[in-house]
């Protein structure tokens, strides 16, 4: 182990099996103090199970989680004093109002209740502050969830899909809020199955798939790993879903796809001119050529689906 | 480090505040209050009536509704909140699982007690006006009724802690309810099958009934409750049936049996809840 300071959160050989389902398998990762750490993976990859093990809600089959060097268990009260948590699936008490609910959580954390009005205002629920939560929409419940996570200004935030269920305006607010918390020195882990949600604000990202860690690195390095290549889209009328046989004769083409009359070719840009000339020599009538730059998102989706295929 | 009573009280306060506004609990309490008042008036019959008949009426209403209220309060409190995500938030706070579980029992138990007190309090006013009331017995009866409710709350809380899904624990709650209703019949069937005669029971020839039958009957929370309640009023005859029971079927023994029914499921619930993945 390196001689640096203790990681804010560290997973060691973290494993959880539910009967015969391997939800998380031998996960090792470290989140440093003060960083925003994105936890990425498709639905069902094991993100929520991992986060629940960090919170002591789920007991690992094997391995352990350390928060600031202390091992997490189901009753480790001291560790949780300093964590704000937003679960993926959240709900509160139908018959209580946001004010009553936040009062309860303040009491549970032993914090001063004077922060409640400000928290409610901050998440934009002032009008609904004294309405029973049984009538709330999913997004409103999520906002109460965001508010409760901030009680007592914790130094670590663990947010499971914090933007799920929120409309675009609130996604932006939550994103700004996360940046603000980082500026105050907080450590933030947040999970998402959508890369674009994490790519602009995270210092580092871990990608998890089928319970295993695929990569843990900075966004820049992850982009390299995901191998983002532009694609050549060639429009040939009459193609009708068939890849012309002549394409297979060209060396260096990585992938070929076809959709209707469009041929989609992934290859190095130096090869493009040759691809086009070979097609024309074969007597095919090219009507249009364009290139598309795949987003990190596309690459991420591809990476995950390729793993699924293998 | 240990068990923090204040945290437990925070949990029970929240459970009380939430469930006292629960639509179903309000409806059941209104039904309970109306029926107990009605029973008191009918038994009173407009003139000074028999306290024994009033008790018999109240007893059959309470035996039905109090267990239902207990089960309604308990069945979803762990499995339902685990499914919805509410429990994950609570358990992410600096609170121990034991504090959450016992806080829930205390808060839900308070809602149940309030509901019972409302029902028997208002009917008590009617009784005072219409019968030659026995207040000592009436208070013991209320205590026994709350205890019965807590037994069913504890049983359904235990199902809720063990079972994964809310629907499953509702099903288990219904099974617990019918178990409470029919367990006496099971013993009765066994009595008949082993050469006993249920007619002896109906005709009040209790000396022909073996002691083991009474022993098991007192172990059933519902039958124990009814027996103890009639004893609270010194009733030896209900609607013409004689109540002449063996020596060991006395109030203290029955209360001990009820307390076991309360604490054993509660401890089981705790053991399962400690280990449960939320």
C-alpha cells in the first residue's frame, strides 16, 4: 500500500452473493478525501449493492469497507454521524410533512433543527413544506431526500443515482450543489448508469459491470480506455441492409454495421479515402458521406454491451 | 456505545406521529369505538343490566378487532419500509438496529394502546350509566386487551422482520390472525380424536375434560385472553355456560403466557433484523 493519507472510503475484496447471484465480486477501490468519485455501470451492475455495503445496510459475503480507516458494520454509529446518504430507491412517511420528516432526521443525528427551513428552501419545496408527503411526486420525494442528506454538513456524501427521477432543471441544481459541496471540502461518491451525468464533474470514475470493477481512473484516461473513434457513415441507395462483399477485402476496418441504406464503418481516419474508392470501384453509387463523433456515452454503452456478448 | 434510549424514543415518536394518521388505523378505531359503545348500550338494555353480558359482548368485539389493529400496525413496518427505501435512509443515520426495532414496537404499541383506550374509555362511560359496573375488573380487562394487541403486534412485527416482501408479511399477518382464531378448534379436534367428548365442554361438564386441554388452551393468546378477562370480572357463567376451570388457569399464569407470546417473537424479530440486508 502507498504511504499516502488514509482514504476516505476503501473497499477491499468486497464481495456479495445473493444465493447464486454474484452481485459484487472482489471489488477493490479507493476514494480519496475531497474528491468527487463517479460510480458508473449499467443497471444491475452491482452499484447499489456496493453502496449499501459502504453504508452497512448490506453485509458483505467477503471483504470489507473502511471509512476513514474504520471498518463498517451494521451498527457502526460513529461512522454514519458524518455521512450524508441518498439511496437509489427512496420513500418517506406518507402521513408526515417534509418539515416533520426533516425534524425526525435532525433528532436522529442529534443536529440542530434550525437548518430545516434553509434546507427546504434550498431544494425548492417551500410551498409544499407542510403538506403530507403521501401526495408528493417521485421528484419531490427525491428532493426531500437530497435535503435530508445535507443535515449536519457531513464530510462524506454517498449518493445513489441522485439525478434519477429529476427533471432537467433539478439535475442542474443537484450538479451545482455537488460542485459546491466539493468546494467545501466534502468527499462525494455518486453512482449513475448515464456517463454524461458524471463526466463533467467527477475527478475520478470507476466503471463496474456484472459485479466486477472494469476500470478506475480519471475521465481523461477512461476516455482513452473506451477508445473513442469517429465513424464513417456512407449512404448507398439500394443497399437495403446488406454489407457489400467488397468491404471485407479492405484490411484495417474495425467494425462494419449497416442500417437500411447506410453503411457505418469504424476505422482509422487515414483509411477513409481508400474505403470510398474501393466502394466506387465496385460500382456502388455513393450518395452521401459523413463522419460522426461518438460520445463517451456511446463508447461506454459499447464497452458494456461487448462485455455482455463475451 | 450501548443502547441509546433517546434514539429509540426518537424512532417511536416518529412511528406514533405517522401511524396515528394512518387511514386504516383510524377506520378500525372508529369501528371499534362504535361497536363497543353499541354493545354496552344493547347489553344495558335501557335499565341496569348485567355487567357479565356487557363483558361478553365487549370481549367478542375486542377479540376480533384488537388483533387486526395489531397486525395492521406491524406487518409492513420492516418489510414494507425495506421495499420502499424508507428504512435504508433511517439506517444510514447514527442509530443502531436494536434502537430502530424496539422504537418501532414502542411507537406502534402506543398507537394500539390509544386505540384500545378510546374504545373502552367511551364504552366505559356508557357502562357507568347503564350497569352496576365493576371498575376494578374493567381496568384489568383493558390491560389484558392492550396486552393481546401487543402480542399480535409483536407476532406481525416478527413476520415483517423475517420476510422479504411486504405482500408476504401481509399474508403471514393474515395467517397469524386465523391461527389465533382457530388454534382452540385444533385442540378441540385433538380432544375429540383422543376419546374426549366436546359435548362435555359445551354442556359445562368440565370435570370430564383433561387438564392438558386447558393447558394448551391457555397457551393460545386469544383463548387465554378470553379466559383471563372473564376471571377479571369473577364471571363463572357466560350466556348460560358455566366457566369452571382447572386451578392452574389463573390470571398470573395466563399473563405470563401472554408475555411470552409478546417477548419471544420480539426477540426473534430483533435477531432476524440484525442480520437482514436492507
